[in-house]
C-alpha cells in the first residue's frame, strides 16, 4: 500500500478484521456488536436466514457465514437487508463467532394461473 492510497476495509463490521483493535475500542475480554447493510426503514421482510462461522483459539474454525448461505437457509428470493453479528472473547483469540442474517421475502411465481 502506498503512502497516499486510502485504507480499504472489506469486513462488514468496522474494525472487526483486526482483533488487536479491541485494545483501542474496548471489549478485550468480551465484545459483541451488530451492523447491517441496506435500508431497514424501506424493507418489509417476512423471512430471514442465518448462517454463522466460529473459531476457537484461531486454529479451529467451522461454518459458512456467507450471504448466499443465509439466503438459501431462509428461502429468500429478494434480499431487503443484511445484518451482521459478531462475538469475540479475549479479542477473538479464544473464541469468535460471526453470523450473517439475510432478511427478505420470497417472490411468488405464477404458473398457469396458480401461485407457487
């Protein structure tokens, strides 16, 4: 990264990609936060799907916290907004969970005059 280039953070929760930031933002022992993308005020979601990924000691990890996984689990065809939840114990070095919750609705498709 050159000296004049902007910093780009791709993690949906600000500061969530660097566990050492818990030293400055607080929550070194226990940290829990939520964030979302999209306009929650304009949405009329009736379905949601949640998918999570977990990590222990930064060595053992499992899960799929992708938006695609959340959409499939919720049976959603039109996403209204996406919520992110993160929990970290001891800066995420001991335990960390990251969940993606997609909110939306399923569009009805008419086939021969019948809704599916």
